[in-house]
């Protein structure tokens, strides 16, 4: 073997064993149909909500923000229309994350990667960017022809216009995001006059860059290499989940329209697939669905629309590609009717867990109080014996007022006989009762001394502290122990 042939063989071996696949540019072709319409509808609705929601107003009363959805870091609140969450209620966010995961699992069990194909932000913004690109530079063939040719002045102007619009979309995406963290109209004015906080400009710059790069340039690469969900989904799915499927029982063997007609006239087998490749050219990730299940398929259904269009043109039944299962293909090959099992143990379990978590969250949300009370017993010493023989315990009591106006509370103790309660620093009302005033949207800690002359039964007696609002209604309670020798 010569040195040249040896070098060529070595190079070939290195290329063949390479773990890196060079990225190829995808030129998705325009398509119309049921699933494309669904994707446009979802795009308009979701982006409309995202961009417009910060400007929706919601009246909550005096001294309260009027933005319907607001993450208020300054006052440590999250507002969602009539719901107001405090930092100590972070378990609601945990519940929402659990609900989101369970809903994603349920969607996967019913229709595969339906989230990826219709609702994922990467998919939605990429669809928008591709629409802008197609509007300015033309459809698939025109873009391929332009990219293969020299850089003319016309093409340069189109490129500048396209990227300018992409940047405007990305900029407004970042701008809309920061509007959820401050009063939207006020922040817009501050941004326009360059008086906004530096954090706002930094957040907008970061989100502008990431949106422009991910939706404009990386596109399907995010789905193929960055997103973990395709790998997770592959482990969660089962044989009854509906996925975009090429029905090879009907499509094979593939032949052109004329050849298929000749074969059928001769009594030989011919499938409905004419190998036109339309299902491939419309795919946003460049997948050939006829090759079977593929990690790159996001289940968007655009190949179904493309195939249906071709089938209608040649007078053959639609849905050669459809949401189906391999089980049904095998059943049809065996002469059996297809079976669709949307309701099965897996989906019932997910639905039940969603209902359970949602029900618990709703129950706690409806039953929660606008006030809270926490009691912490002094640890050193646990108790003190006074000169008159009585026993005293000391507590730190924390009262939280979630209202936008000040509240006055009285404190009562239950569970211990012959007690005297002293609140250090409390005021007295005209009737002589000790009251604790807590400012609007504030927390106040007071020291409470509890003494008793009677000998408790045991050295640790459960007691209940109750805070009463001004109208003598029970605001909130807390439990602790009274320590004795």
C-alpha cells in the first residue's frame, strides 16, 4: 500500500469513527393543513398572552399594585389576579412544578411529544422566526437558491432586514419578561428614558441574545442536542402512546404514481407512498418519518399535512402519516381492527395525581388566612421559678399581617389554668386589654411571658396561642408547650 493510499484509508477511518455530526442547514417548506393551523393558533394565543399580560390591570385596593400578574421582589410578593403569595408560601410554587411535570407526563402518555411540537417556547419562537424568514427571503427553494449563489446587494438588504426583525422580536421578548417584575407602564417609561434599573437592561440584553441565537440560528439543534426532554420522553413512553407514525402497512412498497398504477393493474402490490419526500422537506428538524421513531421528531404533525395534501392530489386516502401506534400497524397487517387505548392505568394514574395535587393546593389556597402566627419557646432557660412560687415560660411570638392596612390583635392562651400573660412592648386599648398592632403588609415579633401558680400535670403541657382580630374574630392560632419542673 502506498503512503497516499494509507493516508486516505486513515482519514476515512477517522471520519467513520467520528462522534461529531456536522450541522446541516434545514430549509423547512411552507405547508398548510389541520396541524399547521393548530400551530398558528397556539402561536398567536401564547405569544399574545406573553406580550400583553403585563399590561392587564387588576384592582386590589389601596396601597396594592394594580398589575394582574406581578413578581414583586421589593415587597416579596407574587400576584396572580386575585391570588397573592408570600415567600413562606413557596410550597405553592413547588406544587405548580409538580403539576407541570405530571401534565407533561400525561401529555407524553397520550400523544408523545405534543408539548415539543406545539407549546414549547423554542418551537413557538422558531416558528415565528421561520415565518419572518419565509416572508422576506421566500420559501424553501428560493432560500436554497439564494444561499447557494453570490451575495448580491438585494440579498444583503434582505438579510439585514430579516435579522433586524429577528432582533426586534428578541428585544421585545426580553422586554416583556422584565415587565413581569415591575409595574409595566412605569417600567416602559423608565426604559424609554434610560432611567430603569441596570438589572432591567442586563436581563433584556441576555434574553435578546438567547432568543436571537436559539430561535434564529440554532433552531433544531436545541431540540436535538441541548434539550433533555427527548431522552426523558423516550424512557416514559409506551407502546400505546400516539405518535406521528408512517403507516408502512399501507405505504409500502413505494412507487411512483404511474408505476404503482401499472403494478396494481397487473395484480401486484403497490403502496400509497409515492416517495415524493414532502414529509421530509416540511419537517422543521429534517427528519424522515418513514424511517420510524426518531429522536429528532417533535411530533408537530406538519408531515401529516404535507402527506395529506399529496394524497388528495393523487386521489388516494389521507392519513398515510398520522398519530398512531406500532401496535395498530401490526394489527392491521394481521387483519385486525386498530385499538386506541387513551384511558389506561398510566394515564389514569397521572390524571389522579394531577387531581390530587391540584385539589390539595386549591383547598389550602381557599382556606388560608390573611394573618399568621408563629410561637417559639425560649430554650435557655426552659422555665423560671419566681419568688412567689409560680412558674414562668418565655416565648417569642411572630404575627404576620398580609393586609394592606394595619391590624390590631389581642392574644389569648388556652390549655393552662390560673395563668397570667404579659406581652412585652404591647399597647393597651381603652378597655385595658393588651393589643399588638402590626403595620400593613408587615411582620412583628413580641416577647410573651406566661406564668402560672398551679402545678402543671407533667413537665411539658401543650398550650394554644390564639390571636384575635379587632372584631374579636379568630385570626390565627399556633401551638407550643409549657415547660415545668
